[in-house]
C-alpha cells in the first residue's frame, strides 16, 4: 500500500505530527515506531504509565535503545537512554514540561527564517497545552497536553532551603518559567497528572486513533529511506523477521537527535567520506548531517543532609528551578540550577542496587544534590557511521566541556552551588 505520508519515529515529534496530519481525512498517514505500541492506556506497563518511575531509562528495558556513546574525548562510553516505544522520550523521561527560551527561538529567526521566532511559535505552544495553573496570553487552556506545577502539600525542607538561598544570593522569583521572562527561581512545570506520565502518545496520538486515515505500527524498524531522482519515495523496513518496502509520497524522519542523522547516512545522505568508508552509495552529499550534536549537560554536587531534613514529601511536592545568566555570557538564561534527592527508591527496578552504588553506606533519605545544567553550550559533538548495517548503532560523542567558555560557566555554576 502507498501512503501520502510515512513518519519514521513515534516519539514526541512523530506522535504530534501524525495526529495533526490525520486531521485531514484526505491524507493517509503511516506512523512507524521501532519499539512497542500501546494503543490501550489500560495496557501500559507501569514503567511507562507512572511518572515517579524511571525504569524505562535503564539499559535492560525494552523501551529504550540503550545506546552507548561518549561525552568527552577522554572519558569512556556511557549509557544513553533514548525512547524506543510509542511516545519516544516523552514516555520514559522525567516529565519536565519546560519550553525553550524566547531568546533561543529569536536567535534561530535571526539566521534567516522568521517562522522560528518566539512570536511565531508561541501560538503553537498555546495550542498544544492545557495549563492548569496559569491563565494569560502566553498559555493555552484547551490543548491536549496538561501542564501543572506540583504545589500541593508542604514544601520539602531541601526545596525550601534552595528557594531561600536563591533569594539570599540576590536572584528574583518567577511565577512562570515558561513565560517571556523566566529568569529567577520558580516552580518547575510538569506534564504529570495525578501520578501518570502524560506522554505525546497519550495526549496527541490516542485521541486520533479512530481515524481511518491514520495507521500506527509498532515494532517496525526502518532500515533506510528509499530515494529516486533525489526524492524520497518510501522506506525499507524490517518487522517480524521480514524486510520489505513501504511506498509514500512524503517521508518524515523524526527519529531523534541520534537516530535521524544515522538513518539519513544509511540512506546515502551525509558526508561523502563516511558513506564511502562503509560502501554506501552517495545519493546527496550533505557534510552537515551528524554534525553539531548538542545536549544540555549537567554536573552535580552531592551532599549529606542533617537528620530530619525532608528531601521529597511525595510525588506531588513542589520542585524549584533557578534560571540565570552566567557572568559575561552573551546568551540569556543559559544556566539552570535545581536540587533533588540523589536517588528515589521508588524509581529502582531492583530496590537498593542503584542506591548502594550512588551513596554507599549513607541512608538514601540523607543524600541530596544540586545539579548545574548548561543549557546553551558553545561546543558541539557529532554522530558518525559505525557500519553499513542498520542494526549497528552509530558512534556519537557529545564532546562536553571541549569549549573553554563551557568549562568556565559550569565551573562557575558548581562554585555557586557550593
């Protein structure tokens, strides 16, 4: 069968895009996801359903790719969790419903495409959300994705101390870290509702599954994009031990920051030297494919708290974050500080194992951390081919702290945390 649109990757982007395109009954849409699909929320595994668990991020979960990558040129490989389930990262992550900063979008717009300006993307943020706390021109109340700020009950002692320390250091407060002025300390927004993780699959995709023009297929691995005369005409897929082709008028690659460039290179689109190295015919030489890999790195200060100090009252407790601009930085609000317990034993697949590894003999309710996150690094990494075999993951390196300004800002943040 031939589809109007085939979408590769049923993650946060793919789920939203499939649901929106399917609103046009004259457009046939096929959404392909390498991991399992759970069309009935009642059948969701607990590690996907409940937001207080992070089991799905562990290497032994079938719901993530369990990639191995590097973060510096000196350090060895580490586990990198990437969603391999309908909903993608939104089905396994920590549910931080944090928008990009207005300045980020305007910086993209300044490069020549004003469709990415903050003013142009704001209506789509509003359209996508149902903000349960804030009613103003910057937030929506009729969208599918619930957004809330966990505020019920008393503040945990560690959050109360963090908030007070931020004010004492001269920072202001913000009522809305997703608003036009997020600077200062404020409550971090979340897409967790009554303990349930509200993934893009639940909020966007599920309400559209009844549409006859939308087809969702799980456990279908896309091997490459099929291209004829420089036009994508379908995909080669593998499912149930069989390899076959699916035709399409348009192909959308939304497989994430690692898998998307990998798939393009397997399809003959990318740096010619890499394609030639693995015997892949060059369809279109695009040197930038796989370059400028970014992520927001976090460094942590871990400390033992006094006996009787509460770290987390319950899953619905308030959680503060501080957005600030590092000294001498040209980027506004490039840094983020927050505090949390080092471990939450509710998140452990095998109770006690990860706790023992992280904190030794110290009781888990006595150890906390402050995380310093660099949101806008100056350095960047890469994704490269490791084989022409689609089942072999690419090599990738985030190359954290390779730029002197990144080192300076993270060091400043850690000193400030101390």
